[in-house]
C-alpha cells in the first residue's frame, strides 16, 4: 500500500481543483497537445497504409505475375519463340511478348511524347486485368473492330484532348537505323495511325501519364522490328506455387534474362512509400516532442503550487524520493491520458474515413469524380506510435521528479 501512495496522490493532484486556474488550463492544454499530436501520427500512418494498399491493388490489375527482361541490351531477339517456350513450363497459364518504346503522338494540332506498348490483345487481357480499368465507355483492345485499335491512358487523352474516338491518332517513331537528313526531317520517322478503342486509368503515374497500348505487330512495324520484344509477361496458373515457378522460369530462360515477380517489379515504388511514411513519422515525432514541453511546464507550475503540500507530506514522514515520485506519476498520467485520447481519436477518425469516406480527393477521371482518401488502420502502427510517447513520458517524468526534488532540497 505504501508504494501506491505517490500514485494515489498524483491522481488526486491531476483531478483536484488548483488554486490558480492557469494551472488547470495548462494541464488541459498539455493533455490536448499530446492527444492531437498522437492522433495525427495515427492518421498519417494509416493514410500511407491506405495508399500502399491502393498501390498493391492497382499493381494486381496492371502488372503480370512474372516478367522476363534481358539483362543486357534492350530487346529479346526472338520474343515470340521465348514466350512460347515459357508458356510450356508447368504452372504457367499464359506467356506473351510485349514491346515498349518511346514515340510521338499527334492529334488535332497537339503533340506529346508517348510510351508506346505493343501487346498481343488476346493474350494480354489474360495476363493483366487492364480491361477492368477502362473508363471511356468504348471497347476492349481484344474486342475492337476498328483498324489499328489502341487504348489511351487518361493523362494522354487529356494532353491531346482526344475524346472523339472516330478520328485517328498519328504516331511517329524515330528510325533506329540510317542517317538523319536535315533537309528532310520527316524521313527520319516512321508514321502510322491508330484509333482509340477506350481510355484507361490505373491511378499510377507510370501508366496514366502518357501510355498507349496497341497491337504488337503495329509497334514492330513502327520500330522496324521483326520478332523482337522488350519483355515476356507471364500469368501463373491458378494455385501455382509462385516461388517454385519463379525458380523454374529462371532456370529455363538462363542467365541472359532476369525474372521478376510482382513485388520485384514494384520494389522502387514500395520503397518510396515506406520512406515517405517514416520521414513523415519523424516530423510528427518532433511535433510530439514540442507538445511534450507543455507537460514539463505544467508540472513545474504544479510543483510550485504544491510546495505547502510537499512540506506537509514531508512532515508526515514521506521521503524526498517518494514526494518526487508523486510528480513523476503526475507526468505519466498526463502523457497517458493524452496518448489514450489521441489513439482513440485517431483510430475513430480512420475507421470513419475507411467506412464512410468523408474526405475525398480528385482522381483525375474524365469527370473529375472524387474518390475517398484511402486509409487502413493497423495495430502495429498503434504500437509504434506508443514507442515515442513512452520515451517522452520517461524524460518528462525524470525532469518533473528532479525539479520537485530540487525544491525540497532548497527548502530543506
């Protein structure tokens, strides 16, 4: 019971009416400051979790299960043959060649650089779920009946103001061979036209900014290739062991080619999200440290106010260590109540946003429709948020106890 006396007294000091109303106000500000900073940390970490979940979801729709690329050089010499060879591996459902390069798009007096990607429409719709990203009300690349059909990214459609699917989009690709003739610059390009089948949106800048998908045979003609490909994109069979399949594909294609699964293909993006998340966490941690200064000031004023009580406690037989422990407990209680309130507030805000989506952001769609700000609350983030609060609480408790002890020595 004796060991609980400092805690009981600290609890009474926290809720008892102070002789100076300013002490009450500062105590409330201290708790509120810790609560708001804690809630901000929880919300920010949850938002980054939400964006990572969106990235993973969109990655599932637009990236293949595996991708084979050359370790040296730009192209695979015989992409069709290699794709057919990989397609016979146990556990592979579909393997298709793709050819990607830069080109120039021209429509209605506007021109812009584009990333031109040639695919085999019947196979590519099986390897990825690009058909689920179409937003223009047109048709899929596989089902299009027009000559030279193409899918445009939302960013490219806006840059070219191309919403009339009946007009052709001119595509220019520089010749890879031959000499440039300044007297006839047009001779340095191969030109062809495509007709937009639909517009897609992936919510990833890599694809949404300037991508154009069309038949690989058209792209090969534009780039003066025969059977070359820049990658082989692979769909794993349902239930296949992806780890074992990665090893089988790697052994089959040999050391000349690199095989990547989905996570390896998006490794840079995931790393950037994680870096941004923890850099933001550090910034909010410093805000939390600043908020903790209010705790120190509150306890300092409380020590000064309770000097008479401290003398009474000393006369009743409490040691200086026990009296200092009263104010250490006071610091712990202020931080604890602030942390609990902040965690509850942050979790509530995140859960409400996750369920109802009150806060929205423009998704850049055709009609600038709004999408809910993505959040995902994780228990581990709550524990991570408590770690700096525990460190700050320990420091504040030590400062408060030391100050109370010094006042007792001064009066002694």
